[in-house]
């Protein structure tokens, strides 16, 4: 063979070789298709062979995939309604069945089909239980029931549903507003009760303080009256003793004190008759005698 033909032949052989070889990554699985029919499965990583230009290779994920469902409004026992969504983990286990079920859509088509299965399984399970169980922390049994139904329905798709978890359980918007209003009313009632109890306690403290003030005031007034009475008694006793020692002088001082109090002030004016009882002491002999200076007494003679 001439050298001029060797290079084209080698190039054609290289192209044929490269077209007949495919590589499967450890994260993938592969199907070899010929005119749409499955000719070969390749589930282990490594090199694979196919007929060039006639057969094609389609790759699928060998890893665990996730699916987030759309929110679903579910009617529970007791006619209570909840908006629920879930998260599922799944994996392709049967390539031939998966290809036949999803066609050229692959994983995207499988996500849609699994979503439909979950949207039927969730109401089927939750429709038989109560709101308290759905909203409780111990709802693993409900999620396992949903998983089992989804796993059974998904076998025809060539996939295995590994796990299903409820991610959200909320009230519908109209029920949510009513619930918030009821919660707000309960909180306002509790606040009113606390205010009433606080007012009652304040009233009791205020009444006790007022009673203490009255008692202390009465006690102080009683003590003051006692002291004042004792002082008046002592004053009267002293006055009585003084009166008993010199009645005329005591009468004179009382009259002078009365005159001083009556005539006190710059513009004081008294209009009365000269023979009024007010001037009895000055007109009496005792008053004149009291007003006159006492006569000196003679000193006693020396013995």
C-alpha cells in the first residue's frame, strides 16, 4: 500500500475506534440504544463498546436524587385542612423499566411522575389521621406509610423511593388568619386577666396602706391628746397651787393678762361702760390694793 493512503486509513480507523468506545463514570449508568431499542446495559464504571454511528449511549444518574413536591391541601379527620409538602429521595434501580417508563425524558420525566405519585399518597395517608398527630414531633409512622405507598407505585418506573419526609404542615391562608385572630384574642384575654389581677393586688395594697395611715394617724392623735391632757392637767395643777398660795396676786395677774390680750394691736378699740364688769378688778378694793405698792415693813429689832 502506498504511503499516501496510510494516513487516511489510520485516521478512519481512529475515528471508528473512538466512536465505538464510551466511558461510564462511577456516578452514572448507561444504556446502549439501537434505533430506540435497548441493546446493552452498563451499570459498572469503566469502558464500554458499541457499534459506531448505529448505536447511541444514554447516561442516567446512579446517585440518590431528591424531589421536592408542590404544596398540597389535605383534608384531615374532623374536616380540618392543612397545606402539606414533602421531600423524597429516590434512585434508579432498573434501567430498562426506567427507560420504558420515562422515554427520552429521563430524570426530569421521572420527577414529574414521582411527584404525581406523592400527591396521591400524601392525602391517602393524612386523610385518615388527626391534625394533632400530623403536627406532632412523632409523625415518623405517617411518613413511612407515605414512603411505602410511593415505593410500591414507583416500582413500575424502575426506581426505588428511599425516604419521604414532610417538610411543611401549615394551615390554609383563610384558616391561618382565623387562627391568628383566635390566638390574638386569647392573648388579649390573658393580658386583661393579668391587668385585672394586678389592679386587684394594687387595690389591696392601697387599702392596706390607707388602713395603716388611719391607724397610725389615730394612734398619733390619741397619743397627742393624752400628752396634751397630761400637760393641761399639770398646768392646772401648777395654777391651782399658785392660786392657793396667793389668790389676790393670781386674780391680779389674770386680770392683767385679760387686759393685755384685749388691748393688743395698734387700732384696737373697745366701747363699754365705765362700770362694766371688765373693770371690776381695777375698781375693786382688791385691785386698788393690788395695784398700790406694798408698804415697807419694819425691820425686826436687834436682840
